[in-house]
């Protein structure tokens, strides 16, 4: 019974990782860049929701869209100012500006909201579910997070495969030049990707803070890097891969804590990542990299 | 043949400029130190400047010359720091002269970091691009996590290790040297600016010579076109591993300097985590990928910059972030480069015209 | 392109070097001028208030630990302003400057040096343990008097010039175990601690060592690290399964808020027992205080205490910074007054050199007895460690109540 409950803890954490990883993976797929500021956009989403819900007293159904809009605008702005001018430059340059943006957001948040942690009220009103005579408790947050995550993955996959904008994304991620020739608005598509990725970060932030309710300017940093690991584990650029990677990472982290050592769980998780990548060098669902001669 | 010679001369000249730059900077600082014309802040920064320059040079060997993105360099630094500090603590009671002890500490730090670089390099270098980056990041984090959990003590019965806590060491008296998260305290302060500069010059010497050697050209050939390099019979794994191991060794030396510059050594996320690895990468990218001299300059500028911004108090790191973004845009964004060049052109029109006549 | 870049960067380096050099010579020049000025003046007018005390403070003001450094700096400011308004120390006003050390040993040295360049005579800091140890080994060369409000690791007070206001980690761990043993709170105890943190693992070790003497059985030990401190549910479940009656949580309130929430949602309700880092949990913005109901902690300070000194400090702090002070701020506030008391006892004036001030204050600390908001009748031993009694408090209806 305890195994099942460890597994559930893992699923809950994993699905938060998965939602954040989706943003990473989408941006990577299209712009071929590691957006290190993604975790910090999530933090901004958390603060936006906190202000809308706690300080302004807006209802949940309003606070969530507010937070998503804030993050979307932020994501598009960052892309336009800091990433777009570097699109044709060395890929490492844009990695460095992403780090710069990450510092910028963290320090800006600290100046605006101070370093004092905020206690986030859960957005999930659901009562915990008690199973097997109360031996097993599943919190409302866990259920909502997992369901949301699945809905988003299905929605994104449908969006990409069935809509014109989604197809444009695929085209841009395959070959920017060819996509331009085929009349795809490359800039618009990239902006759209950042918009969706950032909106997902807002949802990720709200769910993260609902399940683990402490909000500080550095809240996004560690989940951000973990989600990045999850995205790579699942095969970066692949949407189902990000989902699987996130879930595996969360479950693994909790099982390592439960059965091996809570002190060394980071080392164990990273070791598994390394082993997976050695066996499948492009992640679980990653595409094979073609070598150009 | 002449062309080759001319090329060689150019390289030698460029290398001499690099060494000359370091030596001139050293002489200027020494004069400032002797005349007392230097602030305590800057005096305290001298050794860190050497440390970060060494680390940037070392990482540039992997990123610039070998063409692999490594995000775990702080891990090698951590290995060098902890092994050498352990050695110095073990020997601190002995009659060994401090100079010799520190020399051996440097060797130990370099060798142990090289060993880790070699072991990690074997599997890692099979991967490519961002996957390689994430695996090196993972290794760096594993090293940090293990060091934080490691307890090491020595008593009459010999050495004791534990990954639990100091009670599990089962010590009978003796000294606990590494106390898990509490790390090592009381490392002798053996690093100084002169040693730092000497080590930086040694690191530069190794890396620049490697680049201009047969081996270095092989490494760069592999970077530029792996398949072509393979098809002319170059052993890709060997050369990549060589660059990676040397780089790790140099990073280890940086760690030795770090450990012997501060009296308390703990593996915090700030100093040995991925943040530090990324910071070193920022030096390399900002200084120009593959440009060794640039790495040193960028490491110095970006280490000094946040200290100069101290006057801005709360806004310090905010401004630093903005400067970082702007510097990157200014140096790398095609549209900014065009704009910049247009301005430069109008300034230096005469000069360029003269050059073109030659 | 590369060449241009290196030219630009070299230019930047030259400018920054020049800036460093000039700022150095500038401050050196001004201090000598000031010193020679003072010499002529001291004879003329001893009561001249031209000279001022220069107090520095440092701690993490940015990054993940910023909340602690900010508290220390703010607490120091409140005390400095209060003292200045009341006429200063021995008739001299205090100038105050703070520096950010980012909770990093190397940056801490930089912060210390920048304060030294400014002319600091006394350091109220650093805030966290690792930087305190690093700065201590530098400051001892200058014999600059430093009193850390909150650097709790044993080695923080190793140098002769270093003192502290808070308990040392072993003292806290041992005192917690003694308290639990003496009051028979529990025999089966589970511990959760941050294994990547100096403070937390230090307390853990001394707690376990003392627990054996108190007949406490440690039934489960769980850890977390700085890199995975969002999800505690698995650790809590194991603690629950171990049948522990009391959970010892030697870490800061920021993480504790998450632990309490997660324990609550899984129905794990032992006696929770915290240490001084737990103080502040009730004042977390928007925190559901019912989660902390019954939480016990040993703390030398509680913002709810109804003595006048505490009330005055809390009111002033709230007015200036809009939040309730945590223990770090209170320690820093006391630290400034401790320096004041020692300086007054030694009849010190700020025109003395750093070394003279340091020697005089160190001498006074041996015999000083001080009543502050973080403890009554504080005295200091030869190591520079404070001797004071922690108060055990328990949280009832969202407020601290004395546990006695």
C-alpha cells in the first residue's frame, strides 16, 4: 500500500514537471534553443495568480486566465527583444541571453515582491480522495494536476496535427528555410510557440504552487531545471516525450527517496538520466539525429 | 610553404600577445600592490580572477576547440577543490613545508579531476550537442550531491568513510576532515596572486600549445567534420577524450586555488552547482568561442562587473542581468553587428580605405 | 568579429581595472585625510561629532537565501536609526552600509572587502554560516570586531574577533533533545533535515548525539537537499510509518511551511518540534496558521512577546519594512546594541583604529552582560559563543504561547 502512495506522490510531482517540460520541449522543437528562463516565467505566473487571487480577490476562473495572459505577453516580449535578434547567431549566444533573462526575472521579482516567501492558497477546491479504508489518500491537487497534464498533452498533439498553425509549427521545426518558401510565417509561428509555451508555464506555476504552496522569486529555478531534464529524458522536441519524461522523473525521484536514500535521490535521478541517454542517445521518444556529411 | 610559415608566425604572435597581456596585467597589479594603491575589494578579487580565468580557458578547450557543450565544469572544480583540501588538511600537522604541500595539492587536484574527466568522458563523449550538455550537467550535480553527503575522517585505525553522518564513521578520536554539508573548514590559505598568475600562464601554455599542435588540429578537424576526420583515420574518441581530460585537469587546478583561497569549503549550489558551470560558459561565449584570450578577458570583466555595481545596492544583480543581455546582443546579434559596423565604418573610413589599398 | 570583440572586452577590462585602482586610491586618500584631520581635532574638541562610527552588515540580499540577509540588514538598520536618534554611541552617530554576499564564501569576502574600503569599523554579520567562516578568517587579520547575528556553525566564532548572538548549532540540537527528554514529550522521534545545509545538518548531529542520553529513540531519519525541496510527501510517509510521536524539523520556516501543509494533507499529526529557524512561520504572507497548530519550537525570540523592548522593535520594523521581523532581524538588532553596550563600557570613540576598537570590544565582551530581545542576561564565553536560555513556545490559535 505504501508503494502505491509513493507512486502517487511521484505522479503528482511528475505531472507538474511534465507541464513545465512541455513548454521547454515546444520551444526547443521550433527555435532550437534551451530557454533557461522558462522556469522563471513559471514563477511570474505564480505571482500573477497570487496577486489576482489573493490580493485582488478575483475568482479562480478569472485568476487563471489573468496569469496566463501575463505570461503569454511576457514570453512574446522576451522572444522579440532577447532571442529573435540572435536567431541567426551561434546557438550558444541565445543560451546566454536566456540565462540573462532568467537572472533579470528573478531579480525583478525580488525587487517587486521582496524575498519574503508568499504562502499560496490552493486553486484546487477538491477534497482529498480516501481509498482502501483511508489507508490511501490522494489529494485534490494530485488528481487535478494529472488530469490537466493529460488534457494538455492530448490538446497539444491534436493542435499540432489537425490545425494549420500546428502544421506550420511542424514545418518550421523541420526546416525554417523551406517553411518560409512554402509561405509559412516563420516569425509568427515562433511567437505563437513562445505564447503557448509561456501560457503552459503559467498553468504549471499555478499547479506547482497549489500542490507545494510556497512562492519565492527562486521558486521556478529548480523545477525549471528538473523539467529541462525531463524534457531531455523523454526526447527533447517531442510532446509525448516531455509527458513521459516528466512522469518518469517524478516517480523515480520519489521511489529513490522511499527505497534508497532521500539524501542521494538527486544523484540517483541524474544517474538514471545518464544511463537512459547512453542507451538511447536522443531520449526515450527522441528522433534520431541525422548526420550530414 | 611560405603561407604556412606566415600562418605560424601569426599564431606565435597572437600567443605572445596573450601571454604578454597576462604578464603586463600582473606587473601593473604588483606595482599597485607595492605602492599600496589598491582597494581591499580589488585585492581580494585577484585570486578569484585567476581562478575564473583558468576555468574559462579550460572550458574553452572543450567548448571552443573540441566543440562539445559541457555544463558540468563546476563538478571538476569541485573534485579538485575537495581532494586537494583533504590532502592539505591531512598534512597540516606534518613537518612538510607549505610550498611543497601546496605544490602536491595542485598535482593531486589536477590528477583527480583528470581522472573524473576521463571516467566521465568515456560514456559522455558518445553523445552530441544538447544531450551531451545535459549529461555533463547531470554529472556535475551528482558530484555535488555526493560531496554533500560524504563524511571522511581519519584516526589511529586509518581512514573512515560514510555517506550517512559523522556518527557512522565509528571514529576513535582522530579528526573528521569532510563533514558532509558542513564541508571542510580551516584549509590553509596558500593561494596568492603570483601562484594564480603562474598557474594561469601554465594553463594558457598547455591549451595554446595543444591547439597549435598536430593533436590540436586533429581535435579541431573532428569538431568541424567528424565523418571526414574519421575517414582519414583519426581516432575520434581518443582525441575528444584527450581534450576533455586535459580540460578537467585544468578545471581541477582552478578548484585547488579556490579551496586554498577560502578557509571554508562547502559544496553550495552557488559555487559548485550548475549555476557556476553556466557562469563559466558565459565567460567562454562572451569572450568568443575558441578565442582563448577572449575567455580570460571576459572572465575578468564579468567577475569584476558585479563588484563594481555594488554601489547600486538592490539593483545590482538586475543591472548585471541587463548588461549581460545587452553585451550578448551587442556582440552576437547579426542586426546589432551590422548597425555597429556601420557606425564604426563612418568613424574609421579612412583607415579601412588605406588597408584595402595594401 | 572576434578581434573586435576582444578589443571591446579589453577596453572594458582596462576601464574596470582603472576604476578599481582609482576607487582604491580615492578611498585611501580620503581615509588618510580624515585621519590627519582627526588628529588635529581631537585635541581641540573631544566632543566634536564630526567623526562617526562606521558599521557594516552583510548577508545574501539576492538569490534563494535573500530573505535572511535582508532581515539581518533591516534589523541592523532599525537599531542604528534608533541609536542615532537617541544620540549615538558615546555621543557619536553611526553610519551604516550593507553589502550583498549572495550566500557564497567568495562573494562574502568581496562584500567584506568592499565594506572595508568604505571604512567599516565593526561588522554586524555575516548572516549565514559558510560566509561567516570565510569572512572570519579574513577579518581576524585586521582584528576587525565582528558579531554575527545568525551564523550558527561551530567554526563561525573560531577567530578571536568573532562573536555571535544566536545559538551555535550543537547547542541548539542538544538543547532541543534535552527539552524533549526532560518534558517527556516523546520517546519515539523521527527527524527530517536538509542534508545539503550546514545549519540543518549541524543541529541534526548534535540532536542525535544528545538524544541517546535522554532516552529518546530516533526511529527514522529522512533528508532533503537544496535541489529537491518541493516534495516532502515520501519522506513524511516514511516518518508516519515509523510510528514516531514527535517529528523534529531542524530547518527554516520557508521549507517548514511546505512540510506542514503536506503532512496535514496526508493526515500525519505528530508533535512537530522546530528550532529557531522555524520562527517566522506565522508571519508568512497568507499562511494558513491552523497548519502550525501545536507546533513547538525552541526560539530565543518571538515577535508576539509582550515585553516593551520587543513590542517597540516589532512596531518600528513593521513601519519601516511592512513585515513582521523574523529572528534574524531580532538577532541583528540585538547585535548592534551589544556593540553599543561594549563600546560604552570601554568608553570608545570612533577615531580609534579598527585594530584598537577590535581589541577594546573583544576585551569588553568577556565581562559584558546584556538583556536583549533575543534573550535575557546574555554572556559570552572565551570562544565568543553566547550563553542564553532558549524559550520553548508552542503555537496555539495562530500565536506563540509559552510552553511552560
